[in-house]
């Protein structure tokens, strides 16, 4: 046991407490880069531990975010949307558009996410005036489901027969969205 200047016993905890007080009182002069002024920075042990804990938590959260982003980015949700564009010739556009609308409702009722649209080409060179049916789908799996429904669903199959009798297909293309 040591004796202080007053002759009282000095314990180890007294020394540690004294060191913390000195650490708080002693400061460094440093240049603050953003303001160009001189400031005083004092860091205690508790603040250092808190800063280390904050850094650990930041790294854990950043890692969790990165893993989640990778899982979502490479999972089935990232499949590119597709569009099947069918060039058609029809004699009765009004009746054809009605049957496409019926088919749209049948796909919706079957729970398939498909957007059907009829487009007329305006500035398209030799295709000007032609009609194109766009069948937009979220992915290739939906295209497979649409093909399967045309065979297995009696209502959809009957509507497709009506549509087939009204049109002549002049082109049929499959497009994938560029992301």
C-alpha cells in the first residue's frame, strides 16, 4: 500500500480514478478540418468503448443490409419483365378488341399477371398502320403459365380459338426488358 503526500493510504482504485480524471483533464490541441479553428478534444475510456461498440453495430447492420440486398438482387424477384409482341392483321378491329378484353378478364380471374394491349403502328416504315398486340408479363415463368392456361382452362382456350379465327399473325417476337 502506498502513502500519498498527506500520509493517507492510497489504494489501486484511487490510482485508477486519478488516472481517469487526468485523462479527462488533459486534452490535445487539434485542427478541426471543416472550420479551420482550433478546438479541444478529450476522450475518456467510456467514450472510447462507446465508439468501438458503435463501430461494431455499424458493421453488423451494414453486413445484414448487404446480405439482404444480394438475396433480393439474385433471387427470383429480379427476373426481367418480358413482352411478347404479336403483329396481326384483322378485318374487324372492334370485335377483335372485344375478344382481347374478354381474354384480359379471364387471365385476371385465373390470377395471372398479364397486361394485354393493342397498338397501331404510326411511324414504322412499311409496318405503318399495322396492329400489334403486346402481352406484357413479369417473367418467363408467367409466359409458361399463360401457355399452360391456353391448354388447360376451357374458357381461355375457347376465347383463344375465337381470337385465332379473327386474325392472321404476321410476326411474333419475345422481348426482355433491359435493366
